[in-house]
């Protein structure tokens, strides 16, 4: 019996036209929001590349990529046809919009309907500068050819190795971010200092790799020796006049910090950098990659500082630096991973802890180099990391979708504010001469007329009470919704968040909560060491509040890490998988749910107290439903139940839009795009949690 032959597929993929249609709708909407006109004012490479051209490549290239990606095994001609067709049709839609705009006598009616629309044709933004009467033929034709070319190029690139593709995409993305933030980050570190650190790290890595395989301490000693040699060479160069204006290590004095340190601290820093290079040879793959990427980032900062702006040469060097620091570790990774796996468990833990301590040291000194603006952005990122870790308890571990998380955040902020400022709670109602002029005096009637107050507390005294208040509020919410599941549970928590927002703005609570005026000013935290002969440290700036956030993040990570591997963490994961099965196995659902509510709300309350101390004021407009959506989005994109995923999600969804403040209007659009892309490409998140192993089978035994 003859086997029927499968017919050859048609040259036009079944995904091409539907994908192009949906992408065209999105493209029209983006154009009507004025995206290209707004982005044209923001340079990535000064005088050469503006952000609107990057956006053009993305809106034409991403749909073309989704068209050609399923055709990776198809003939090259079929991939080229589908990719070019998708990119060309999208460019044709965009060209049609430009042509229609150019044909209108006035665009006032268009702007009246779409108030953010920015004209495209007069400036020739998408038509290579062609405008006016010569717009139709050369400019629009070049635009269509550009779209087809982008699609064809992606059709060829889809067959490249995954390492090359990911390196190219990540390097280009980092170049765009560096170009947009050039003014804020050019004063981070000087180029000579960055090169000294890179060479010292490489020296420690090379010496440790050259040494025969052995214990951790032998490699650590070799790396420290390499750092000591580097410190001696730097000392000779500095004493020889290398810091002079025409010297080898000359740089901007306002940016130079490491080379101007006293001899002993500078030597200690370089020894530690050499030691870090040695430990990288034994690190886990993720830490190995992160260490080299950090070193490459410092060199890119230095190159940008040396040039003062992102010009053509700086952009090329930055791209090569990031590509090198992404590809080089991949080449070195097999040997490092083998050495890491060969370590005894105790030494492996020691190496990882030393590297994490090195990362913590970098975090502690970061404000010295980053300046106030970037440090302020990092403060906000760490605020969302704390909230993300807290919400991960509910969503990632216990499987409870909490849409009213902002309520716990607000309760912590208002509790800390009320306890550290004059209010009916702190001053009471007895001393009328003190409270008569305050707005809460009208509350001093009835049962609280004789309330003496507890006195105004310091931030450190109010912080645990604010955390406790949030935890208690979370438990009180958990009691009436114990038997709700799924969408019903999410709707109730959403209602709780909205109730909290309404209460903070209500006129009846104005004497206590301030209504729309909020509570201000809130005293900043103070570390008073005068009792032991030390100084009084005022945490009144972004650089000083930064360390409170670092402590909060470390505390949150420590608590959740310990809970995740405990009986409580296993009970939460069992609840998330199947509540009925978990209850049948002996899990107390009531207790575990209430504990998840309390701990999750406690982290939100802690972040709210930090937030109020940083802003020196609390206002109800800071506690909208968007806060809950932001936190939920970052843990979904990062990975449910993953602490590294929370950190990466916060950097992507909070750090980047905040650092690139000019793009704030497109924050929600970025959320939507990232969520869709994450669900399509990485439904488990960018960094999902590793599967837990209850036991490791013996060598040579059965799994």
C-alpha cells in the first residue's frame, strides 16, 4: 500500500497575514498617540540616531520576527518572502498614514480627536527627511523598502545560534538605555579607573584559572596576589605623575574617586577586586555571567565619561564592550561550571556567600558613584522589590490573587506618619493648649476627650508598629474571605484596596488623615549615636535613605528564603497546587491563609513606612490601584515564586521607566507589551524558580 505524500506547504505562512493585521492595528494606535513625534526629540546617538527610529525598527521588526520564527526549518526563500511581506505591509500602513496627513490642509481636526498626536510629514521623521512636494515618491518608497528589508534581515537572522541572537539583542538594548541616560550616568566612573578595575579582575581570574585545580583558598590567594600586584603598579604610576593632566591615568577630577584614595584603602580595594576575579572561576553560572557583565558595564560608563556624550565612536565601543562581556563568559562558562560542580558542598556555599558579600559591598558603595538621581531611582526600585517579595507570598507561594495590595502599603505609610507627627494618637486630647490649633482637635470629643496620647515617636519606634498595623489589617481582611477562591477572592481584595483609598480621601477622616492634603511634613529618620560618643546621622537624602531600603530588601529576602524551605513554605505551595488535596494531607488552610495575609501585608507596611520617610509626606494620590498592578506585573514578568525574578522585574518595569522619565507616558503600554511577550515566550517568567529537590541520589545510583 502506497503511503500518501504530505503536500508541500504553501509559500505564504498561515501566520503572516493575521499577525500583520493585528500588528497594523497596534501600529496605527501607537502612531495616533504621537509616539514617533515625541521620540524624535530624544537622541540615542547624538545627531545620528533618535529614539523614534529605534521605535520604528521595533514596531516593524517584532511582528516580522513572530512571522518568521515558526519557519526556522523552511527554505530561505520562504522565510524571506514572509518576513519581507510582513515588514513591507506594516511600513505601507505607516506610509499611508503619513500620506493622508500630508494630503490634509490642516491637521487641527486630527489633533482635536487625538490630542497627543504629533505631525509626521512636515519634519519628514519617517521619510528620511523628505517632506513637502517631494514626499510621496522617494520618502514613502524608502519607508516601505525599509520595512521589507527589516523583515528580510530577520528572516535570515532566525537561523543564527541563540547565543549570538541574545547577545545582539541585549547589547543593542543596553546601548539604547545608555544613550538615553547619557547625561545622568556619564559621571559614574572615569575610564582609567574602570580599566584598572577590569584588568585587576581579569588578572585575578586568569591567575586563579592558571593555578592547578585545588581548594578555594588556593585560588583566592592567587587572586588576592594579582590584586596586590595591580595595586603596586597603580601606586608606581600615581607616584610617577600618571594623574597629571597629560599622564596615563589622567581623568576628570570631579569623577575620579578610586585613584585619589589614600594608598592603603586603594590597595585593599584592588586586592578585593582580584579576589572577586578568582572566586568567579568557581561561581555558579548565573553569578559568573553577572560578574563579567558588571565589569563590562563599568568600562562602558568610563567610555561614556571620557567622551562626554554618546557619539558614533562611543556607541560603537559601548556595543562592542557589551557584546564582549556577554560572549566571553559563555566561552569561559563550561570550565567555570565544571569547577563549581566539582567543589564540595561546603566550599560551594562558601564561594557563593563570598560573591554575594562582594555584591553587597558594591551596593553599599554605589551611591558614592551614581549620584542623587540614579540613587533615587534605585530607592524606588528597592521599594517595589520589597512589595514584590511580599506579594509573592500571596500570589507566587500561596496562590491567592491579591489585587488590593496597595491597601496594606497605604496602611503602613499612614500608620508611620500618624505616629511620628502631631495627631490625636500622639498628642491626645488633654493638653488643649497644645492641640487646640491642630486640625485633629475637633476629634477630641466623646470617649477620647480624656485620651492622653502616646507621645510623638521616632521613625525607628514607629516602624515596627506600622508593620504590625499592616499585618493585623491583612489578617482582618483574610478572615471574611477564607472560603473564597479565584476571581471572587481577587474582586474582594480589589474592593478592599478601593475602600482604603476612599477612606484616605473622605472628609470624615480629614482631621486624622488629612484627606487630599495628606500628612506633611513627616520627620526624616535619624540615627543617634551620641549615647556611645558617635555622631548624629540624618537620613534626609536619597543617598542616605538608600541604606534603609537596602536593609529592608535584605530582610525581606532573608525571611522569604527561610520560609520557602520550611514546612510553612511547603504548605503554601501545596495550597497553590490544590487546596482540597492540601487539606486532605493535613494542611490547616485557615492558618496558612491568614499567615500569608499577615506576612504579605507586613512587607507592604514596611515599604509604606520607608516611602513616607523618603518623601517626608503622605498623600492619597500615591496609593492608587496602579500600585497593585505594577507590583503584580513585575512578579509575573520576573517569575512567580522567584526572588531574582522580582529583582529583574522591578528593574525592568520600575527602574527603566523611572530612569527614562521622558517615556513615562508610555509606562502602561510597556507593561502591556512586556506581559504579552512574556506570556508568549516565557510564560513561567524571565527567571522562574528552580525546581526543588528533596534529596540527591547517590553517585551511580538510580534517580
